[in-house]
């Protein structure tokens, strides 16, 4: 009886056989064993074989065409085996031939093949994952629906396991613009899925990766991010790891304490819902308890964020997930339905939450009439997103990008869907430029165009990555997206420059979407770490000054926190672009703030650590002054708080 190692050894014996059938048998048995070893990530499976014999056998396989006999293996396994075989050969034409085959699969293969090869490269030759095209394909693989089955969870864990890759894909991205921070959060979620799976099988190697100081620092940074688009993924990761790492569970319970606030509650509620995948009875009971308790009474948003946590649970525990989803949609309203649409997007064509979708549709159709045209447009857009409207689903930008991702996953040409996405972006921008806001229909059209552009162009780099993968070269800063961002920015700046003079904002949902889109534009266009062009530097400066004036002159409205957050991102940008020194930008921002609330909002939204410290320290000064208004001030406390502001300024600041 032959074993695994005997079959591997057979790869070095092909040249000793004269019979074509014997050679084919050794080739197939050996390559199948090599593929199995590679898929289980066994290190150097061909170690110990005679290099000269292996080389002679590969020569025979190439000259006889045996190398093309791969039909007995799936393409991912076949390419993984060829990768291992090439790695065992000395430099020469045979190694180059196998290398070209692997490289072609890396650049042109379907997602499963790419992920298999990228994982092998991450663990053995991480520098081979450089280059714009490979980076774009890695990003697209991580953005595929969770149910795509490409093995991206294994790739994610490999990326954060190697220090050099972790610095590039996690630490650097966690400090970058919104699309990269979102990708970094997703990287942690997918890596946690794989680590939790291994831990369940008794392998804690994946769990240990999350304890490395740099990973923990990025984890904390992303979990504390102000954007739910970012922190939701890390909150899910925390829930997935809670069984294998009990302190994570303790942290979740602690952050659900009634004396805390929405920031802690929402992240912890997402994590709690994620534990439904491994503790369905306990997690379901606890979630239902929260939905009938004081936390939900104080913060209705808790219901919607629980849906974020169910991405894995709907696969592992569909019945418990369906029960919870139904309850969440009933109590969470439109916000919860938006989260449900996001959950559907995560799972592609898989049918999940049918009862919840039915209730969501009934809720939307029964929505009370409102004078807020943005709210009306949102309801109709959600009906379309659920693909349940009477006229059939509308071809949205998000839907087109989902089609492009499916084409990438299946190894098909992404060009048609990518071109369709570019056209959809152009159409939405044309709607903005050619539609007035004097009528209800106009305002609704503006809302829907902004929603499309925000979700498909600003919140994710999927379209940019598709362009890079299609052209097989870096799209660069002068590609078609740069022009689109410029046009969108011009429209938004024109709309946002007028101060808010009244506490009541007409059509609040539309104005909120407009302001949020500007925030994401500032984050995406000015947040890049590479050097930005002179026109973008000029716009960055103009945007910063305009936002300073807005924050200084606006009446206090429900949009105040969002305005401060946008100013914070613009302040980050002008310092990063070296338009202002940090001390100058700090003084300019402080001059226009009106309260400690403004300063806390700025501290929460800033990405630059120096700004976070500065605004946090100054917020404490404002708090102390406010508490002692009209009374004798505690001079020692004030002096100490001012000293902390001075110490927070980086050395050398003017």
C-alpha cells in the first residue's frame, strides 16, 4: 500500500519510466498528493527529494505535455501544486516555465485560484504580493460576499500573520481613508472567522496572531472608528473570537452596561449578535432581553447594528438568526432595514431572512406620509434594494458592482460590468448637475443619486480596484475616477457652503445625506497617503476654510456633529498635504468651535493621533471652564489641563 510520501516521491521518478501510462500515473498521484499538502499549508512538502531527479522528471513532463494534464484537479489545487513544484526546482528554464503558468493564474484566474496562490505567496514569498494588480485582486477577493466560498478567510489570516504584510494591509490601512479603513476592518473579520474555525478544531495558532501588539493596536483603532462601516467588522470579529478568547466575551458584557452610552452599546450589541454563530441559545436570549430593556429605550440604533453581527450566524444558525432578524426589523424600523440590505449584499445570491424581508417590505409600504422628501426617497430605494418592488429591481450602482464582483469570482471578463458601473456613476453625477431641489421629485432624485455615489464610489474602492484589475496596471491619480470625484466635489462644495441659519433643517434626510457624502468625499479624495496633485491640494485648502466658516457660523442643528467630523477630516488632510502646520490648523479649528461638544466631536473624528490628543485635551479645558461658569475656578485643574494641551503639540510646532 502506497502512502502520501510515496506518491510525492513518485514525482521525482517520472523520468525513470518509459511507459506513458506509468508516467501519467506517477504524475497524477504525485500532483494530487502535492495539492493536498499545499491546501493544508504543510511547509515544504517536497523537501528531501533529490533535486536533480525532480528536475529531470519535470523536464520530461514539460516535453511530453504531461504538465498540461491537470483536469483531475480543481484549478485552485492544480495551481497550488505547480507553485510548490516550481519552488522546489533550481533556477532554470523549467522553473521559469512553471512560474509563468502560476503568474498567469495569479493575474487572470478566478477568485478561488487567485486566493489559493495568494495565500501560498503570503506565507512563503510575501514580496510577490506587491504590484498594483495583485493588490487590487487581493482587495477584491476580501470584498467578495462571505458566502462566495473562495477561501478568502484563510488569505486574510495569512495577511495579518506575516509582519511585513500586516504593516501594509492592516496597520497602514487602519490609518488611511475610509475605503482602506473599511477594508482593514473586513480583513480582521475574515481573519477572525478563520481563527475561530481553527480554534474549534484545537488549533490556536490563528488566535495568537490577534495578540501581537501591532494587530491589537490596529484592532483598537478600527473598533473605535466613528464610521459604522468600519467598526462593525471589528465588532463582529470580537464576537466570533469570544468563545476561544473569554476576555473578549467579558468585554462585550461590560460594554452593554446601562451606565455607558451608544458608542459602547452599539459595538457590543454587534459583537453579541455575532456570538449567535457559536452560542445560539444564550446569545438569542440576551439579544431579545436587550430589545425589551432600557438600552433600546435610550438608543433605538442598537436594533439595527445587531444585524451587522449576523453575517456568520445566518450560515451557522439560520433558525435562531431568522427569529432575531424578524424581531430586529420590527423594532428597528428603516435603520434596521438598511442594515438588512447590507446583510443581503454580504451573502450574494444566498436566500436568507425571508420572513424578515417580507416584514421589511410591509413596513416600508406602510410608512407614514412625510414632508421629508429624502425619507420618501430612502424608503423607495430600500424597496428596490430588496428587489421586491412592483416594477422589479432597479439596476443600481451597488448592484452593478456586485455583478462585477461575481464576474471576478468566476474568472470572467470584468470589463462589461466595470464599464456599466462607470456609466452609472456618470449618470448619477449628471442627475446632480441637472436636477434642481425646488420640487419634491427633484429632491428625491437628488437623494437617490447621492446615495448611489456615496455607497458605490466613496465608501469602497471596489470600482478603482476593478479598473486596475481590468487594465492590469495601476489606474493612477489621473484615471476616470479622478474626474468623477472632482465633479462630485464641485457640486457638493457649491451646495454646502451656505451656513445653516435655522435650528430646523428642511428635508433633513436629504441634507444629512448630502453632508455625509461630503464627509466621505473629503475622506476618500484627501485621505490618500500618496502625494496629492496641486489642484486637489487647492481644493483641500478651500474645503478646510469653508468648513471652518460653516462650523463657526452655523446654528446648532442635528447636523452639528457631522459638520465637526467633516472639518476634522479636512484638518487631517491639510496637515498631511503640508498645506498647514499642525499648530496652525489646530488654531484655525479652535477659533471656529462653539463648545466642548464640538471639540469632543473633532477628537472622535480625527485620524491623526496628534489631533486626537490635542482636541481631547482642549475639550477637557472647555469642560472645566463650563462647570465653573459663574463660580471661582479651580486654577490648578485648569493649569494642568492647559499643560496637557501644550504637551500634546508635537515637538517643533510653532
